[in-house]
C-alpha cells in the first residue's frame, strides 16, 4: 500500500516528528490535515507543504475541540497522533497535576482522537500512535513518560485486536533532535543533551525527525503490520 491519494490527519503536525511525517506523506502524494494549538506554526507548516496540506487549531487535551477538528478534517484514511506535552523531575517532587497534564495530552489526547476517527476509517486504514523510549529504557526524573508510554503500548496491542482489519500501531522514538513536547533548551544544555544522546545510543548519535518519520511511513504503508510498537531509537534500549 502506498500513501498516494491517502488522507492523513496528524495531531502535532506543526512541529517535530509530526511535521516530518506530514512532509513524507505529502512527498508520497497524500494529503494532510495538521492539528496543533498554535495557528501561526500550523499556517507556516502547511504553507511549506503546499496545496495538499491544510490545518485546524485544537488542543488535544480539549475533547470537544479535538472532536470538532477531526470532524472538520472530513474523510480520512490514516490518523497519526504525535501531539504531546512533557514533564520532568524527581518522582517525589513533580506535582501530581503536572503528571496528569502529561496524561491529558499523551494518553487521553491519543485515546480521544482514536475514538473520534476509528468508526469512519476504511478497512485498509490505520492509526499510528506514539510511545517513546523511556518505557524500555527508563531514566531518572522521567517516570511519568515511562508510565504513559507503557499505557499507550498496552492500548495498541488490545486495540489492534478489536479494530481489525483497521491496523493500529505505534512508533517509539529514541532521542530525536526535536522539542520532545518541551520548551527549547538553552544552547549549552542542548549541546550537552545531544552529546549524551550520542553516548547512549548504539548508533552513537541523536536521531533526526526525518529518521523517525521514515519508521512512521513504514507503519502507515505496511498492510500486514498491526499491534506493533516500532523502536526507531538508534539502538537505545
Ligand atoms: N523527540 C524525542 O526525543 C522523543 C522521544 C520519545 C518519544 N517522543 C514522542 O514523540 C511524539 C512527538 O514528539 P516531538 O519530539 O515531535 O514533539 P515536539 O517537537 O515538541 O512537537 C510537538 C507537536 O505537537 C503540538 N502539540 C503539543 N501539545 C499539543 C496539544 N496539547 N494539543 C495539540 N497539539 C500539541 C506542537 O505544536 P503546538 O505546541 O503549537 O501545539 C507540535 O506541533 C510525542 O509523543 C513524544 O512524546 C519524542
């Protein structure tokens, strides 16, 4: 199966890995609807992609706004749910509300998007959810990510059974050179992060959004792959 002529909605499509997936879909002849919170970012990302890209503003933690955007997106073949926030800090210190906020975007945001779209996906359609390396390679101060990623990977396996023949998969990025749901780092901290990512990954470097998107395209196009979480992580496990 190819993405030519396919219609794909991408939450988090205005930046990072979601934007790189949008570029791959358009490059293969598909059309994309980008969903995010910031109109200026969405407008610029859609303009960069040309006439087969459009956008809708919605926060994935607002169920009504997300439902409405996905309704306005019209008929779809694939759903990609890349939008997520982030939280870091020692388990004992991170406020519970901050962890709940992460779950609102990264778990419930994905869950709600799937609920809204699944009933109208065609039998050869698919959903691509997002996990992340912190489930298989935990790190101090990032336990909330490990928990939410584990929840998504469980959902993927169960939903694949229930949604068949629609395919349900997830991408688990390793350390990728994007914002990762956080704010831009100061230059020094960014350099240290990139160096640390290189030390930890088997491939000796941080990954690019385009490399993560390549794995995403495989999952969208592979007509006999479902219930899978694909690690695109440079060997970081
Ligand atoms: N980058 C990594 O190293 C890494 C590692 C493991 C897993 N992941 C996972 O990969 C996925 C994509 O991450 P990324 O690195 O591409 O993130 P990113 O660079 O921070 O991009 C996030 C995108 O989502 C949008 N977004 C954020 N919060 C949103 C919300 N509440 N509602 C709607 N849109 C929202 C952002 O636009 P606005 O802010 O304008 O809304 C942006 O377009 C996430 O699930 C992340 O946890 C990333």
